[in-house]
C-alpha cells in the first residue's frame, strides 16, 4: 500500500472539476489545494495511530464509513447531498485530528492555496471521506487488522512528509499536525504499541521453562517490528534506478560498438536517461532576449521545469513534484502575459527560442508520463504546461 498516490489518483479530472465547481474555483486551484490537504491529513492520521490505541480508533472510524463512499462521493459533489457529506467528513476528521487542529489546517490551507476559509473547510470535508474510504479499501484488500494498518501508515511517514511543501509546513508549525512525520512525535513508541500485541501472545505460549520464556522475550526484542518499519521508511527506488542507469552507460561505453541488438539495456535508459540528461543541458538565450526580464524568467521557468521533471521516477515522487509543477504552470501563465506585451522583434525572439525547445520538452513530458502511476497524478498540470509552451512558441 502506497497511500499518497492512491488517494491522489482518486481525484481524477471528473471529480476534480466537480469539486472546483462546487467551491467556485478553477480545477487547477482545486488540484493544488487537494495536493496540500491530503498529505497534511495523512500526517495527522499517522500522528493518531502513533499514539497508544490510536490505530484502533482509526480502524473503528473507517468501519463506520459507508463502504461504498468512493463510488458515491463523486455523485454527491455539487448536489444537495454535498452538505451532508462535508458534515460527516468534517466530523470524522475532527474525531481523528481534533477540531482545533482541523480548524488550524483549514486556515493554513486557505492561505497556502489562496482560497477562502469556507472553501477550505468544505474541501477538507470532501477529502476526508475519500482518504478514509481509500484506507478502508486497502485495509480490506491487504487483510490488515488495526495494528497492521497503523504500521503500514507509519512506514510511509517520509513519503508523506516529502509531499508537504516547506512553506505549507511552516504555516502548520505549532499545530502538532506534522509532528509524527517530522520526527517530533512518539512514532516509534506508537509503532511498537500497535504491533506488539501479536508477538507477546506467541512468547507467552512458550512457558515450559524460564529459559524458553527468556528466549521468546529475546526473540521479540531482536525481531521487533521497529527495524522493519525503519527499513521501509528509508527505502527508495531512486538510488537503484540511478545506479542501473549509470551501469548501463558504462556498459555502452565499453561494449556499445560491438553490439547490434541492445535489447537488454534499452528498457531502463528509456525511462531514466531522458530526464536526467535534459536536466543538465539548458539552451542559451538569443542575444535579443539575454538581458531582458522576460528572457531571464523564461530561462528560470524552463530550468526549474527540467529539474522538477527529472526528479519524477514513480507515482510517489510525482506527488512530491506536483506542487512545484503547479507553481511552474502559474509562472508560465504570467510569462505568456508578459511575452504578449513585448514588441514584435522581442516576441519573435521568444517564439524562436521556445520553438527550438518545444520538441525537447514534449519528449521529456512524454517519458515522464509513461512512468507507472505518474499520469494519474501529473496529467492535468503537465497538459497545462505543454499548452503554455506551445502557445509561447507561437507568440
């Protein structure tokens, strides 16, 4: 279970547009707000399950939810039934996070996303049932009890922490909402409390002698779930993919000229190499743009886009990159407006420069979108960015 991309995949274009319409904002802004709200809520839930008995509270709360909520939620948004959904979602989140913390989250979300507090409260009331419904579905699918669900979430605290932008985390400072994923809470202690009930039961059956009981206790201590949780917390595919890409490059340098059918090496470079290579090869501006504000903005936004896309390897890293790419999309909007105000010669210079980069970025976006699970997270914002690039090539 990788909960962050699973939650975000639920908010596809159809549901996103419905939420945006119900809040009176555009879908890009709604997507941005949800990308802030979802990991913050999950961080708070991790804080809850890290406390003694917290995993059972979460499991009981999930059991109270309508099991078909994920199928019905989209149908209720924007209708007369939305208020009831929001009320139930707000009540559930208040029971897990605390009403005062939930209020602080709504205020911070309002500032971060640039939407009203009322819209923030409504959005949280809609995101909450989607998160609980997703957790319930995954818990049932994996056959997890309360402790297993709690440990599965705790193991993902780094991914969830990474999905929260630093400036948003600053707004939430002091609320306690992010303490568990930022190493300020008692996550380890909580994790132990959620998994140890199964281990002592095994040890207690071996009571034929004090040495046997001692061995059971020793085994329990040695094989505590904490190292396993710690292992999952730090594991990442990125170093492995980079190492494979580097090894592939070295193999080609030595043997490439002697091989005519390099099937064994094409699969991974096709995914990894394009973004890594393009991220380090910015094109120089033409003389007519090099000293202008528009030229500097253009280089900056294209370079930032290279960097953000080169960090995407899977659905989880796509979720981390989403807020940055949404910011880049906004910068492209401003850049387009500035370019339209230039004199004809300067506009032609912009058009020529962007046109020379157009196919490069189209290929880069295509390779990133082809990665498993990435399209569901980034398609909307990358379509918007690609449209802006195409527009600047014709300015």
